[in-house]
């Protein structure tokens, strides 16, 4: 359970992101209907909306109102969702459940699922461009945001991390050297890069200084890694119904923090990352309170 006022803040910003997603996404009656239905199916299948909330928080901590970043917040959730749709495909993790519901390809078939992911990624950059029309956003901030997000989602970020993850799946990592460095490298790219980009995108739209962007980048990377460790731990100890998935990392012989360090040491590492993340926010003073609470919540959650 999130502590107050984090719960109040997060729920408020989550609703803003939900409304923006519903507003900006094409309806299921848009032609061709099946692709828009498939896109909406996965976007509105639940989820914490962490990344769009971080976009809004990045703008707010730099002194702007959150609504200036709504198109980009919605875009970030679309990018995250596209990655999940593709991740679930038989050629990747081959999952038939996501958040307790059949995965996209189980409902619409593999071809439409691939295209739905492609559609979400493409739509995301259309929305980022819309930020140029938002009052209070400097026009030059928009290409900078597009570059930040493309880097975080691309081959030097999320996609690159996914490639590394595929290369070590099925226990292949056990035959490689320097497991600790490999694990860090996978999740610094696969998970942390998009979280970092979310914060820096919102901050850039708010006109953040280089020092502010650097601080939020460090915070984002630390909580991104802590988030992944928490996910790895939950895969071992949590109720699978709450996680909304079947199978386990151990069964699939995946390289995870618990597989390498054990549960207790993994949790210790996550706690250390959270403390380092909170320290990175000192220059923001009291405005950092919500993000500090969020860092704590990331490793205390149960799903």
C-alpha cells in the first residue's frame, strides 16, 4: 500500500495519464478497426502507469504544472506497452498471460500483435510532437525530448537490454564470464533507461537546468535498477495471481538478482540503490518529497 501523500499524488497523476491515453488514442471504430482495438486492448489492460506518472513528476519537480507534459506522458506509456506486447510473443518470452489477461497475440494473433506494438511506438512519437503546441513548453524542448526518449527506448536503451536478455536466456549466462556486470548491463538498459528517460523528458519540457537533468537521470537509473530487483524478488516470493502471470524466472533459467545473489542480498542491494536515488534529489529540496516516497514504495510493493 502506498503511503499518503504518495497514494493521493500517484492516483491523481495516474488518472490524468489514463484520461490522456483515452483522449489521444484512436477509437476501436477507427479504420482498420482490429489494429486500434488491439492497441487499446493492451494499453488499457491495467498497469501501474509508473512511467507516465514519472514524466509528470519530472515536470513538476522543475516548477511546471503537470498537464504541460500529458502528450509525452501518454506517449511513454504507449512505448512501454508496445515493449510488453512484443516481449510476450512466442519468439521472445512466449507468455500467454499479462496482468491476469490473455496476451495480445493470444487474442488477436501474432501478426496483429506485432503491428499493434509497431502502431503504439509510432503513435507515441506523434504525441511527443503534439507537445510543441502546449502552452508553457518551449518549441526547442520537443526535439530534445524526442531524442531523450528515442535513446532510452532504442538499441542503447530498452531494446539493447532486451537483446542482451535474449542472448543469456535459458541458462546461457551460466557459461559466460562476469555475471554481475552482465546483469547490471541488461537491466540498466532494459528497465532503467526508460524510467530515466521518463523523468528527464518531463523535466526538459519544464525547462530544467543541466544540473536538474543530471540529478533526475541519476535518480531514474537508481530506482530503475531497484525496480528490477524488486520484480526479480517478487517473481520468487509473490502470489502469481497478484503478479498476473504464469511461470517463473527460475523455471526459465533467467539471469536475475536472486539467481546471482540470493534473496537477502538482492533486497539489500535494492535498499542501497533507493538511498542513493533519494540522495541524488537533494538540490530539489522539499519538492523531491514525493519522488523520495516513490523510491521507497518501489521496493516495498507486493506486485
